[in-house]
């Protein structure tokens, strides 16, 4: 007879509580679209290739954005098949349910006081997928930047997000959803009370109390244009070398993100709430022919993007904060009419299957050996020639330049 200690141990189910804040489970924002339109959905095999690449990078949890389109359900199918093929394969999902206001994305004026009739169906689809794949879906995020006022085409009031968060929490209580599935909303730092006091409402307070954790976004890169004070080099740096000026600007960018994180933390604590706060989105584009390029803040290139990636990962890993870095791969549908638009260039890997500077070291380590994307092996941008890359790196403007 077997003694008690000889019985095969049941494999412990990993939960959101185990994953979030654990540097062993690197997080990333994911979209697998290759073409200029989302009408062309990535195939299950393409999604599998992407999962193998991300797994090789140490990524173990992905963030998706909607369940209206086939990508999210196909992604879960792809991960499920990979797990069947290899019992050691690990990948989890923070499943996004897209939330809109009435008349969003139509020729009618958006009505921010009333929610879209599409929202109920979106939540129902997310629930169905969470039930179908409980071993993979560990978080449901209600809305993406759905409460921030600059999302003028579609934002809703916190009461709408609160309604759906409560609905999902009720389903957990009733046993309809796994008890350890975490529910959140992923939104700008200001929507979580870290910015303008106009966001500090009773509904937001109730929402902070209702979610299992807070998923906040911070984008120093966008703020190099919209709030550039932190980005511009002070006069005291006039005599620094170009490289020193760039490094100083990147350190200030990290501090900018940390400050926004702290501002949310402080607001949440001021309500007497003690909850995990993680970064649902942050990133740095590598190309821009607009606000962030040569004629703008001069923020975008592979070197600065790589430095930001390094700094933000270092800080979040050290402090047990999950960072769903935006994003895994370039997607060209985001600004389909403008190939050099920054929105198309946030990926760590471009559409040619080339690893950008941020992850050249992973190519050197051989982690992508034998892996391909769209039939191409993962190689380095610039053929790995750092001096060629640095020729395209611009120094951030001095504060006094803009003063004139």
C-alpha cells in the first residue's frame, strides 16, 4: 500500500494572486495583428508562434483588450493546444472586455452619460471564455482607458465600470466564476484618482473598493509632448555629453512613471484601502513622424525605448509590481494610414521578425533559437550594429530651446 506521502501530488492551480507582483511571471500587452486591418485575424498557428516567442522571453501572462473579435478566443485556444502538446508550457491571460459609451465610434455624438448596448454582450463573452479556460484566464479587466476624459470617442463614467465589476464579483460569489479569478479595470493613472481631483467621485471610491487590484497606465513617452517639463534638459546639463543628456532624460522618465504610480497609491490609501496596484500599460515607441519624433519631443528611437524598457522592468521587478509592458509586437492597423505613426511602433519585435534594441541581449543568449514568426527567425534590428542605431538617436531639447 502507498503511504500518505507517496500519493501523487495534485498540481497547484496558479492564481492571479500568485502571478501579479511576481517577477518570475513577466507580463506583457499583446496583439497579434500582422496586417493593416483587424479584418485579417491572426491564425491559431500564428498565435502559437507568438506564444512560443513570448515564453522564450520569460513572459508568462498576457493582456488582451476585447472579446468582440476572434483574436482573444483563438489565443486561448492556441495556449490550450500548446499546453496539451507540452505539459510544462505556462501562459496566462488578463482578458480585456471592451467598454464604450452610447454612440461610440459612430457618426453620432458620443453620450458619455449612457453606456453602449454592446457592453452586456462583451461582458457575457468574457465570462464564457473565463469559464471555458479557467486554467488560463486569471483576470478579467472591465474596459481599457474607458474612464479617462481624453478618450473622447468612447469614455464612460465610473458608475458603468462599477456596475460590471460588481456583476462579475457577484458571479464569483454565486460560484459561476472561479473564486480566485481577479477582477479589475485597466485605466490611466488619473482615472484611478492619481491626477486631477475632478476624478475623485463616490463612484470611483466604490470602484476602488470593488476591484481585486488596480491596473493603472503611465506613459512618460506621451508626456514628452503633452507635459514636457520633466523631459526637457535643464540648463545645468548644458555641458553634458549627448549620451549623458539622454541618460538623464530617461532617468527623469522613470521618475515620472514612479510619481504617477505613487499618486495612485496615495489616493487609494487616503480612502483607507489597501490593495495591490500594478501597471496595466506603459511603453515607449521606437518611431514617430509626429509629436515624438525629430520635429517634436525627439523621444522615439530604439535606444531610448530600450533604456525605458530596461529601467521600468528593473524597478517593477524589484518592487514586486507587475508591468504589462506595451507591447510585444508592432501592429500596423493602429495608424494604418501613416506607416511612421508612433502607434504602429510600440512592439519589442517588429513586423519583419526583428528584435529591437531592448531585447538584443535575448537574441545573444540564443533564447529564440529554432523559433520563427511568419516563417522568419528572430534576428536583431540594425544587424546588431549599435553604432548604426545610435546615429538615429536624437538628444532631447533643452528647456531654453523651447523658451525661445
